[in-house]
C-alpha cells in the first residue's frame, strides 16, 4: 500500500478528526471576531475571555498544522 492510499484510508476511517478540527477553527473564528469587536485595547489580553480566545487560537492553529516559528 502506498502512502497516499494509507492516508486516504485513514481519513475515511477517522473523518471525525478532521470534523473536530474544523469545528474548533470555526468556533475560534467566531470568538475572535467577537473579541475584536468589543476589545478596547487590542495589543493586550486584559481579561479571561481575551486570554481564552488567544489560547484557543494557538491550539486550533497547532491542530491545523501551523507551527510557531522558532527564534534562532
């Protein structure tokens, strides 16, 4: 079995993983829009809601495959 067939089989058997990641990203996008609409100090995370949205964004980005850049 070549790698592409293996990947397709995995995706078919575990479709819930992709769906879960998509839902997390969608929820983060909505919460981020709400946070940006009510935020008066955009450069800081002043309260628990802003911190939660920031953490959810980092987690959803990590799950989607976006890794933080390493400083040299």
